[in-house]
C-alpha cells in the first residue's frame, strides 16, 4: 500500500465515521436519496450482478441487496469491509484497491465507483480505476462513478457560515488545480469539473457518458435553513435536484456529480 492509500485508510479508521455520513446533514441526506433514486433508474433490473468499488461500509450495497441485486463490495479500508459484512443484510465484501481489482473480466452487469475517484488525486490513478471498472463489467454494462464538484467545498463553507479569508484563498486555488488541502478539512481529494469527469470516462473507454448533479442547485439552502423552514426547504431542494438532474447549466452546483457510461463491445 502506498503512502497516499495508507493516509486514506488512517483517515477513515481513526478520524471519520463513514457509516454515519449519509444521515448526518441535509446535503448528505440529499446525496443518499438522489443517488439511490438514480441507481434505481439507471441500473438493469433486480438480479443483475453489481460490483460496488470503494463501497465503504455498505450503505448503497445493502440497499441494492434489499432490492434484489447480486452485489459484491470492494473497499480499501478493512474496517469498512468488516462493517459491510456484519450489516443487515450482510454484504459480500473484500479489501481491495480500485486501481487493481481482484475480479475477473466481464463478471458484472454494472460497476459502481461512488467513492474512489475523489480520493485519487492523480489523473493517471483515476483513469486506472475507471479502466478497472470497465474491465470487470460486461460489454453493454454500465459504470457509474461519483465525484465531488470543484465548487462543493466553498459552497458548503458559505452555506454554513465558515467562509473566511483563508478559505476564500483556498477556493481560488481550487479553481485552477482542484486539489483539496487536508489541513482545512476532509482528506486527500480531487474535486472535478463536469468536463473533466466526462473526459476521464471517455478516455477510460466508456461511451454515451452522461453526468448528473446529485444534490441539485438548492442543497446549500437546505444546509443553511433553520427552524420550522428546514423540512420545507429540504423538500424543495429535493424537487429541484430531480428536476435539474442533468441540466447542463446547473450540474456543477451540486456537491456530487454522478457520471454514467456504457462499456462498449470488446
């Protein structure tokens, strides 16, 4: 394991509870609802074989298992794999690196990359992870990849009243290089523009690539809302996330982007 991977494992083992992430905040709840809706709309029907690459503690995998899918999970963090196996229902899971999957060619109807790409700072590593997802997915199958928007962090800081001069300087730096500074929060990460993830998917061999904005343009309003208005604003944000899911002018305003591409004939 290289130092970068070791740092990621340490972050999720020592500093962050991934199993609680999707219920912690309005943005995270929007991410959960919209991602599960998009997977339901995009994936082949129940019974299909799905590889959840970097699937964390198994929240999305478990939802797919309950919906009737045959799911296997691979994650870099051993404690995540243990939680995925021990959950209800349990998920078949193995420790592994998205850049070197332990699975055979063409073994799945779809592959999910809902976490690894934003932890791979180098473009070459992201392309390798995408190519591995393509390799293990049958021709005609789908690869679904999540990334963090280039603008997510600064928008989050603004919505939650944390955007000071230091963070504004970081926002300026992100415009050009996309690399997160772990000293201000989160861990090693790369934040994408829409055209970047579209290009990376195409270079990795996917066709018919479409990018969706996950949380929609009003997720920051949901984060900022207080008191009785919270539920009303959240419901409105969810409605707009559905309405503007792949509206080109608004995709980048989401915190997460979901790219979907098809594996061509070999």
